[in-house]
C-alpha cells in the first residue's frame, strides 16, 4: 500500500494482516519490529486540532524507534505565508519517510498523495474520511464482539459531517454488518454514502434493543455555516436509563472528543468501550507505520 487516503485503498486481506500485527504488538511483542536508530522519520502535519490521533501517531512512531517531526502550529510555518499544500508536502516529503496529514479540506490527503514523494496517511480530512480511525474502530469491534457479519451496528449522531462514520460505514458494509443509521433529519448520512441495506431510525429508542454495537458521534458544529449553527439545536444522545433496554453484551463506542451526547455517568457501565477504543489506536497505528515505512 503506497498511500492511505481512503478506506477503499486497503483490502480485507491487508486488514487481516494489519490486525494480526496490531494484536501481536498489543500483547507486548514490539522489539522485533523496531527500526534501526535514525533509520526513519515521520512528519505529523496537523492543520486542524487533534489530541488522540496526533498523540497516538507520535507515540506509535516513537515506540517503533522512528523520530517525529511535527507541524501543528500553522502560524509559525510557511503555510501562514500562503504556501500551497502541494509545495509543502513536496518539500517535507524530501526530508522524511512518511507524512501523516490532518486538514480541514475533504480532498487534502488525495491532493497531498499526488505530490508527495513518500507515503501519505490521511489522519482525518474535513468531512471526508478518517481511515485510520475506521481501522481502529473495526479492530475494536472485532476484538470485543467477534465476526463482523454477525453484528448489528448502530451509527448515531452527526452522520452527515462525521468523517469517522464515512470511513467506518464502508468498512462495516464490506465485512457484512447490518447497519442502523440513527440521526436527526438534518444530520443524516449523505445520500451518496447510503446503501439499500441500511436501516434508518430517527431515535435510538426504536432500535437500541437490537444493537451489538452503538457508535456515537458528536455534532460537528465547526463544519456548519453560522446560519445553520444559529438555526439548529440538536438534542440527541445516550441517556444512562436507555442502557437498561440494551443487550447486556452491547458495547458503546465513540471516536472522542465527546460532548453532551455521551454523559460521563455512562463511563461506569461495563459496556463502555471508548477509552479502550482510543487505546487500541496506538497499536493499529504502530502496525500501519511498520507496514508502510518498511
Ligand atoms: C474525530 C475526528 O477528528 O474526526 N476524532 C478523532 O480523530 N478521534 C471525531 C471528532 O472530531 O468528532
């Protein structure tokens, strides 16, 4: 795999290999996969805020023995002088072995991949895709709940703007999951991303008892116009009492950061898996970097 811009670029066979390696590393077998000292350098180019993704890519690289060069304060780089993304990746790509890119434009990673001399990994671009998040989500679901084709997965919240959902929904379909889409009308999954086999609900109440996985997302206010921000007052979420109607084996996931849709009281419920999910991201990113930098 040269670049990872879209989740469609990684085959199911490659995903099986990636998960096998991630699992192996998660069990503590990391020494054999370390690069030689000073062998590899990764650039973390973050044009949009990030906590988990930036930190886990950084730590993944460091644990593999690679060094990391980070640009996340655009004010202090040539981007502030109006340098194009094409030029930036061409130059930075001449210094490093891979570029991890987060950007507010949906097609930024695709553009970067055209100009970069080294692999580009999409770390979340606009309302487009977030393939590495989808991989760690699928990894978490498979570890916790077993074969994906047996599962009913509820994707709930801002399905319109959530790039994590845009990548994950395709990955889940490819693996044969039954998908329930739960969102307010204005926040539905874009029509072009829907499939005839999806089942849509406007409230969680109507389907929570059917779910093996509930995947919540926050409202992405920053991706809406000021007008829409004034107009809408979306209220949805997982109330702690609703969990009484869910299966005892259902798991609750969230890419984080959370807002009011996922109250802190839920953290104490044994079905909460979002912190484990975030942790799994480290091993998925280690396995990915190991494969792409080799
Ligand atoms: C998500 C993102 O950046 O798309 N966060 C993440 O990477 N874990 C979700 C979000 O911002 O809501």
